[in-house]
C-alpha cells in the first residue's frame, strides 16, 4: 500500500512540474526543488515590480500636482496681465 501511494504521488508530481513526466523520482525531486526556487524568484521579481509601480504612481501624482499648481498660477498671472486675451478671441 505504501509503495503504491508513493507511486501515485510521484505521478501527480510529474504532472505538476514542467518537463517532469518520465523523470525518475531522484531527478524529479531535484527538478521540483529547482522549480520551487524559480517560483520564489518570480514572486520576488513581481513584488519588486509592484513596489516600483506604486512608487512611480506616487511620483507621477506628486509631479502632476506640482504641474497643475504651476499651470494654474501661470494662467492666473497671465490673466492679471491681460496676455491671455488673444487666445480667448479665437472663433468657436
């Protein structure tokens, strides 16, 4: 019963691990360990990309806010000087 259970689990593992089908149990376990390390690396890369993305979004939001304030201030200054009038006289 125990050997049969082990064989069934090896077959299941062979289906789960890429290129695992047909490998003997020793090779399968080595390939499984490598695959686990690969998956951990992929998780680390995705977490890092997510953190970078969050930081980039915050930076863009911050810069956009600064540009928006600058644009409003510039428009207000130009309106005070009256230099925006030619732009408003375009036919609609």
